[in-house]
C-alpha cells in the first residue's frame, strides 16, 4: 500500500454562474429574421414592332461614305467657328503701340476721363 499513488481530490467547479457585467447575449439570439413578404409590381409591356432588313455590301459602303461626308462637314463647321471666334477676339484686342491711327490709341483713355 505504500507503493500505491495517493489520489488527488478533484477540483470542484464553481457552482455560481459568472455574471455578465455588460449584459451581452449571443449574437444568434439577438438577430430577428423578418418573415418574407412577397411584393410584386406589374407594368404594361412596351409596344413592339417587328423589323427585318438585309444589308449587302453596297448599302454598307454607301452608309460608310455618308458618315465620312457628315464628319467632314462637321470638321469644316468647327474650323469656320474657330476662325470667326479668332476674328472677333482680334477685333476686341487693344492695338499695339505704333500700329493704327494716333486718335484710336487715345480714344479709349479719353472716354474714361
């Protein structure tokens, strides 16, 4: 009996439950799943028309040529607008000394006085 190991008494678990000082509860218990509600809307379908056409090489070429001409006309219009704006801005600019008539150089300060 002297060789037999001594039995160690088991540690008793705490009988009092640990209090939660933050009033925390598990997340799974906090979530509330709303019941599924079916919502639907209905609208009138848009009006439809059937369209069918065939395109051959000539029609494609003609459409391409028309588009190129349209783009060139737009570029020309843009260039003419730019020229007109430059003309207007050059007319409104003050002439440099030595250019133009002496009276024109003095006319603006004379109007201010």
